[in-house]
């Protein structure tokens, strides 16, 4: 009875429900003492299941398609196909050496049991074949593609599939959802996810977007080609998906690698369309996060070669975004553009612009390493100029002698003291009639 109970539990593991009847009949044969029947029925279920999975795989993989075509020809001609199929699946990497070895053992036991050899099938052999067929093959997603994808897509209709918007939770759930899915299924999966993103159902669309972002962040090398060719490239043709394309890139800018020229042009246009919108700085849809991710993954040269207009726009619009400033530390060109924006805003005659720089001085002090002494002096001289024209935040910063930015102030002070002639030229251009020594004393220190 213990053996039958164990066999009953094994039935629940079978992923292909059409195979359950075979194995239930095999178990009935075992309980009646017909061990030969148990072995043969288990063997039939094993290779029928493998043949069905190969048929599914052939829809997305041309190598599997060729094997499937030959298997079906042999089966239709009533030729033996099992050994050929197993050998080809091993050869093409769809079966491991260990799995192929297990198939060979099962086949040998079946051959002894099915042919008049004078050897009786044993209960132990029947139990062994029954267990191996289920545990090592039928219960596994070997060659399984569309069935797993269909089940996952159906689950994406649920309102609690992603219970939080935290990116780490999204990555964890996305990873778990694909556990056991054969890599050959990824092409089908990403195509279905893109269809959902374009589709009419809001809940499925939202979950599909989150899963694509989660899988992008996960960065599995087996998935990135599909993310690039199926998700990114296809969606880049649609302007209303600009924000989502940006989120995908912020999650993993590595998907931009290897794009064709026309795809680069489309993606760049979508990225630029996001500039200027109202987005929280912490969101993946924020252009500054996208540019920072691109520089981190692709490097400065590649980004400015293909996406320079986007980088210019981001530097001009978000020069105080901390993640972008971090990226500027490894990108001299981006740093130069950002510093140029700081200097221009400091002396702006538009109060809101000048005040924005003055209001961010405290935060910018953490990135004083992006500045040279002359840059620091020009920023402070610009703030003083804006204060004299009535910019209120600039006035406050001036009154405090820029104490909220001690590192930047030290750079400016050192520049005046070590290069007085150059400093005098800088100050003279921004504040005509003001001497460098007076600026040092009045605006930066308590020196007489």
C-alpha cells in the first residue's frame, strides 16, 4: 500500500494533464501485479509527452523544427522514432547527458519487459520507471513553451499579481514566475507581453509592463536579446509608448547595445519626448535616471555618439538630479555640460532660474569634485549678480557668504588667492567694477 500511495502522490506532479490517464492506468496495472503493463504504459507516456513538447518547441526554434519534422515523418511511417528523438534532443542541447542516460535506462527496462526474453518484470523495476518518468520528465518543463506562457499570461489578469510597485519586489516576482520555463519559451513570452502592453485591458497592461521592467532589471543574458528585439525595437515604433520605453531603458540600459541605426533614431526620439514632463526624480520614467543608466551600461562615448541630443536635453533640464550627477563623475562630457548649465543659471536674469541654482547650492556641494576653481568662482559671481538684480534666494545665499556650500566656496577662495589675475578677469566680466580682493572679502570670507 505504501508504494501505491507514493505513486498516487507522483501523479499530482505531472504538468501535462493529458498524460495523467496513461500513468493512472500504469498504476492500476502495478496494483494488479501487471508490472510489465506498468512499465510499457509509463514508457509510452514519457515519449508521447516528449513528442508533444518538441512540437511546441518547434514553433519558436528552427533546430527543434527540423528534429520535429523528422520525428513526425518516422512516426507517421510507423517507424521507431524514440531513440532517434532522444539522441537528437541530446545532440542539440535540449536534453542533458544525465537526462539522456535516464532515458536509455528506461528504454532498456521497457525492452526487457515488452519482449519475450524469459525475464519477468519486477515490481521494483516498475516503480523505478514510474517514478523516473514523472519526476525526471513529465513533471519538468522540458521543451515546454506555449503552455507555460499561456498560464503566466492568464495570471497577469490578477489585480494582486504585483502587490507593490517596489522594483525589488517586481524583480523577485518576475523571476519566480519564470522559474522552470525553458529558455526557448522566452521569445513567445516577450511577444505576448508586448501584446498585453499594447492591449485594451488595463490590469494586464500594467502587469505586463511591470514584468518587462522587472526582467530587464534582472538582466538574465538569455532574456536580453528578446527584450531588445521583441520588446524595445517593436515598441519603439509607437510614440504613445515613449514613457514605458524610457522605464525599460532605466531598468537596464544594456538592451540598447547592438541596435541598428534606424532603431537608435526611433528610441532617441522617444527618449527626447520624455524630457520636460512632470515625473518624480525617483521614478524609472525620469529622463535623468535613464541617461544615468545609459552612461553606466554603455559608457560616455557610446551615449554621446548615438544619443547626444537626448543627453544635451537632460543636462539642460535636470542639472541638479543627484543620480545624474553621480553619472557625471564618470563622464567628463556630461559633467562639462552640467557645470555649464550651473554657471548659466547662476547669472540668469530670470529670477526663477537664478533662484533654482541658489536653492540647490547645498546639494551641489556634495559634487564639488565636478568643479574647477574657476567654475566655482563663476558660479558665485553669477549668484552675486543675480542677487543684485533682486533674485531672493540668491540674495539669501549671498548674505550667508555661501556657507551652505563650503567645499565649493573653498575652491573659489583658493582660485582667487592662487590665480589673482585670472580671478580678476572672471569677476570683472560678471561684476564690472568689482575687484577680486574685494569680492573675496565681501562675498566669501571675513578678510579685510
